[in-house]
C-alpha cells in the first residue's frame, strides 16, 4: 500500500509499505477514505519536535471503513464507517474512566508518562500514522467512533482531531455567556475554537493572526480580527475592552508555528514569535482563564509565571482527550449545529501529499486545512457511498 513516510528532517516520501495486520484482539484494520495534514505533522518534518524515527508513517487524522476486527472489538463490524480519534486510549484505566483518555495508563507501551498517538515520535509509541491507504487502529472499540450517513467525510475528517481539540480548548477556557474571548492563532484549530466559543455564547471574540486569508475567515465567523504583524495584540485587546482585557484566552499556535521570514530551505525550524503565551498573559483580565492547546516541546521555558501569578490567572493546557468529545460532536455535526468542513480549503489526491506539505508549510494563500483522499477511493459527501476509482 501507499503511505506518507518520514525519512528525516525535511524528507518525506510516498512509499510502498506493508499493509497492516491485526496484532492484538482489540485492533481493527480500516481502509482510509480521508486523511489530513496537521500543523503537528509540520513540527515533526521541520525538526522542532524531534524524536520521529525514520520509516514512521505520518498523520493522526483519519476516516475510514472497517475491514477487519480483533475478537475483543464487539461494537464494530466490517463495513462500518468510523472516525478515528488522534490519541489512543484503552478505555478501562482510571484516567480513561475519568474521561482523561489522552492520559491513558495502558495505551503507550513505552509507559504511561506520554500520550499515545498515531504517527508521532518514539515516546508517543510505535503506532504508525494514518496518512496511508490502510491503518491499524489499536483499542478500536474505544478510539474508532461510528459515523451516521448524515456526516460525510469532509466533515468527519475534522472530527478526528481539529474539532475535538478546539472544543477542548473552549471547555478549558471556562467561557460563560457574555465573556470576551481572544483566540491566538487562526489556523484550523483556532477557526474551530471561534466556532466553539460561539456555542458557549461568548459575548465578543477577538481573533489574532498575521495571515490575511485566515483573518478573513475569522471575520466571516463574526470575530474581531487583529493582525499581530502590524499591531500589538495585547494593546489592541486592552484598548477595545476599556483597559480590562478578555475573560478567556485560547492559545492555538504553539512553538514554531510562524516564521518571521521563510528560510530558503523549506522545513527548517522557524523563528517562533513570543506573542502566544506572553501575549496571553498581557491581554487576559484579572482572575481570567488561559487555555493552551498549541503544541510545546519539553524544556520550553519562555513563560512569565510571576505575571500570571500576580493576575490570579487560571491556566489549563494539555493533549486533547478526543474520545471524551467525539460522540457529542458527531451528533452536533449530524444535526447541523456545526459545519467543520467549511474550513477545508484543499482536497487533494493522496499522491500529492508531499507537494501539499510544502505548500502548507509555507502558508501559501488558501492552504488553511488540507484533506488527503487515497487514490483507490473517492466518496460522495452526501450519503457516504464508497466508489472504487
């Protein structure tokens, strides 16, 4: 089968690899009908998040058709359409039972300290990624959620990671009706965080980014936009809130998300601005909440703890427990409350993945979220009918 394979910093390829097989009773094999490129994948390719081993299949977002199940998978059968949560969880440890699925004690064979997820560095486990024609899904009875016909693949692929992460961010931000919310970063998670803040009845939403096309999408959602390449976001937020600041800040950027100038060699580490966390502390009101879902590596130290302490700020952060939110979000998309596919700006054949990574990396116009469709399959968005190409 074909897969997107990591061969070192700046080197990814479409390779022929062995098709996965059932390895444990709780496994399922899916035929991938939709995958996607995430900013996290770029961290790995750039080298700003080290530890990905050569030969690892990339990707942690997928929708697919169940083709085989282990004997412990009793809630799925061959032919079911499923969305796969990006983090892997056993479903029965104390953390899973408390809905902290991303902190599962059993999923990662390297130990419980690190979140288990697909296509990541060595410490995230040996799990191959989902940018492939077929994939093995461990603990599929927990991590693969069945999809109704009302949810087509274009919406479902955003349910794999982006929408749950955004909802998690809004949940951690403790948004109350009427609250002012600042969303730092208007990439896919940031755009969905704006939509989720509206579900929580936020009074005003400020969207901070430097890409005109992303700010335009945020403005269409009703957000008040701030271009951090032209103005100081914290100063603008303070000015627009009578000097008070916002009640909640969602940080959806992370390290190395923006480059002050794109280097001649693509996929090099960028010069990440200090805006995200430092700006969050400046613009949040006293006794406000900061929610961090942007990705940061271990050892990151650029954080003004004293400033946050002096403002009585509550800070929450971490890996999204996707399975906690997936059933609810599937229902919301099926009912028409949310339309995540509106942020899909590119839908490309799987064979174009390397070029798509390059365009996504350099923030080319119109490359907000990229869906990859395996060449052997295409789908109709309305009824989810599988058609062999």
